């Protein structure tokens, strides 16, 4: 299983970014996938998850109405569209998948910094 995130960067408050996570080594369209984020000294927190078919499953309360999770199973990629970004959204963002065997895998993460 291999997950690779991209799309992070520096953005001003109120701006937008779209993160991508390309997956391989598993039956991509069969598994729900998730986005998490982590700040220094804190545990990773769940941000959003999407079903294998592309239906959003969950959003953290802090991102509802601002973030949108989606996926393209042809491209084996999930996305996190982040709008109206706030300084408190600054974190390393990770994508994750739990396989049928029950093992959880993580990507390497991508840094998102929201600052003026």
C-alpha cells in the first residue's frame, strides 16, 4: 500500500487549497479513505472521510461547510478541497486507508500553512 499526498502550501486566511492523495497497492474503489491533520504536540485528528463510491461519510465540525472530500476512482486519487481557510487549519495533512485485513496505512503528509 502506498499513499502520496500533494497540494499543500502557504495560503492567506480566506484562501483555498486542494489536496490530493494518490493510492496504490490495494483495491482503491473498494475502501473508504480519510484525511487527518496533525499539529506539533497534538494527536492526529480526523478531518473528513469518503466512501469507496465517493460519498462523503464524515466531516469534523471545525471544517463543515468549508472543506469538501471527494475521490476519482479512475485516477485512484482522493481530494480535499479546502475553502475559507483559517490560521487554525495550519497542520500537516495526511491521507489514510484501512485495508480489509484491518491494517491502517498513512501517506507521508503535506504541510498546509494559513498565514498572512
